[in-house]
C-alpha cells in the first residue's frame, strides 16, 4: 500500500474521531478556549477530511503511474519464452520468368 494512502486513512479516522468528540464535548478538543463552540470543530474536521481525500487521490494516482511504468518495462523486455528459430529448409526463391529468345 502506498504511504500516502496509509496516511490518508489515518487522517480520515482522526477527522471522524475529532468531529464526534468535538460535537459532544467541544471543551475536550478546544481546551485553551474559555467558551468553545462547535463551529471551529466542524471547520477543523472538514479541513482534515479534505486533506485526507486529496492525499488518497494523489496516492491512487501514484499507484496507477507505478503500475503503468511496470507494464511498459515488462512489455519492452524481450520474451524469452518463445525463441525465434530459422527454418531448417528454406524455400528457394522462384527463378525469374524469362521469355525465350526469338
């Protein structure tokens, strides 16, 4: 698994946990604020969610590029499974047709 995809899942889980805990008790998340509201929690978790979505998309794009690169290098390599062998008895070339002399 690509590291970007791995970190995207971690940030997504963090975003969901942060949203749930922040909606229930915003004071637990924003402990330095006297009277915290839920709006900063929603904004922070939505920014984290969008970050995770972008990281997941970029990770998928990198995986597709790596797979395409692997396919190109694999198809460019000569196939050693079927060796090319010259025929044992080649067919002689046909003699050119000549007209009889008058």
